[in-house]
């Protein structure tokens, strides 16, 4: 497995795992490089990150119909923005955990809402890769715009990290 396909597997696995935790089935499609989005997401958020191996931006976008799959409650505009930022935060946590298995420590900023233009701009960047996922109610898109030195990757095996819901006593 090449390091670029390792990154693809990390991103795709993290997204599928995230939506599985919400009881939403998602199927990854083949990643694309430097292409405009097929569908514009209704909601989007991004996180800047850096590491010794490189830095970049990770963006997540999805249609409102996916929000409705996750929760049957009605949402205000603010609640929708909070929801997508929380999803972005959870996705980044999963990505960080998987990168740790390869000895790469990522430092991430707080999630921020993203405009459609922001995602488009990062989607056509020279160093970007777009990951599309099908759900029953629409497509989820993840854009990774990053320069990561693949030579920094060295598989370390399972890392003892906490999972969601673990209790940590201080």
C-alpha cells in the first residue's frame, strides 16, 4: 500500500466510521484530485491542521437531508452550523487517531463553518483530494487540501487511545 493510498484509507475509514456512529450508512466513491465538486453541500465546516509531516485543511460538507437522517428534530440555522462543526470535530478526532498509528501527531484548530466557495477553492488546489460518499439521502463530501510528507509515515501498530464514551478519572 502506498502512502497516498494510506491517507485515502485513513480519510475514507474515518468518514464511514463517523456516519456509522450516527446510524447512517455511507459508501465511499473513488477519490478525485483537483476537481470541482459534483454537488454543492448545504452545510460545511473545516479544520486547519499541522504536523511535522506537513499541514493542510480538512473540509466536510453534506446536504440538509443528511442532517434530517441523523436527527428527527427540527433545526434552526445556528443548530445546523453547530451540528456540522461538531461532525467536523469528530471527523478530525478520528483522523488524528488513525495518523497516530503511523507516528504522525496532528495538531488541529477548532472547526469553523465553511462557505461553498471555500470548499470549491480547496477542492481544485494542486495538493487537494476530494472524497465523495453516498448516503441514502444525498452525497457527503470531504476535501483534504494538504502537503503531507509521506516519508514521515512509519506504522507503529495499535495506539492505546481512549474511545468515545470512555471515562477518564483525574
